[in-house]
C-alpha cells in the first residue's frame, strides 16, 4: 500500500528537539536513512485523509465492500453465542454481521454498547491547537524552506510542547501545539482562538 501514498508523504531527513526559546537540545541528521536501516521500513509523515483513502483503495482492490459516511448509532449483538449482530447507522441503514470489530476511536459506539452504558474516553489533560498550512500560505523564505525540506521538529516548554512536520511531498505543514486542557467536560472539539493561542506561547521561539 505504501507505493500508493509515496507522493503524499514526507520522510523527515532530520529530527530536532528545541527548548521553547529555540535552543537545540537534540538533533539527528539522516533520520530517514537511519530509521530505514534500523527498522527496514520508512518513518513517514502523512495526512490522515491520505492514509484513510489509501487504506480504502487497498481494501476495495482486495474485494472488500467499503461503506463510507455511515456513522454507526446502534449495535445489537443478538441474544446469545452465535447470534448475528445488527448494526444500524444514523441514516437508518441496517447491516447484519457475524463479527463486529470495534475500531471506532476514542468516542467508540462499540465500546459503550458492549458495556451497556456511555463510556467516554479518559481525559489526557492536554488540549491541542492544530494548524495545517499549504506552502502557498507561507511567504517567509526561511519558513518555506522548513516545509519543503522534510524534517520533524519538537519544542518543549513549561506546561506545553509543539510538534511540526511536512506532509504531501513538502507542500503542506502540520503544526500541533499542546497546552493544559481547559475545555468544559464532554467538549472534545471547539473553534480555537488565535489570540488566546498566541498569549499561551508568548516568549517562545519566534520560528
């Protein structure tokens, strides 16, 4: 499957850890080569959508009937051992299955159904600001070079850290800034405030 996403991923050639002021704490050149030598496989940064689409394509090539945009709302596991399960989507579509694999993430419908009660994920204590930029949105020549030359970068600071890396062949940049979670209980995602984010990272590495 890797060949189908090769043009959409980036293998970082270096890995660097900075402190929050920008001082280099650790650095590794030839990171891509070292990883391939150590594990006989690449370390690749990939947009989640590109990975999901590649997985779907590969599954369909193998003859799997993949149904997308069908959020499961209910699972009836039957009355006893050997019973077929009935899966119902939010659109009201029903499916029968001999086996249900509960790989539906943190807010799992399967897990809550199996337990017979709502089972939200345990909070990590982290809140993430996620920023995705295309190369066309970046005007500064040094920042553009950071994106076009794939590398993985970390910044570690008081009560926060940042990770950034290139995707889609150096045409896109992903930045994740993690701070202590202050969202209301049960809120998993909300519109971020740029001003609030900037205040939290005042005094950090200007890069």
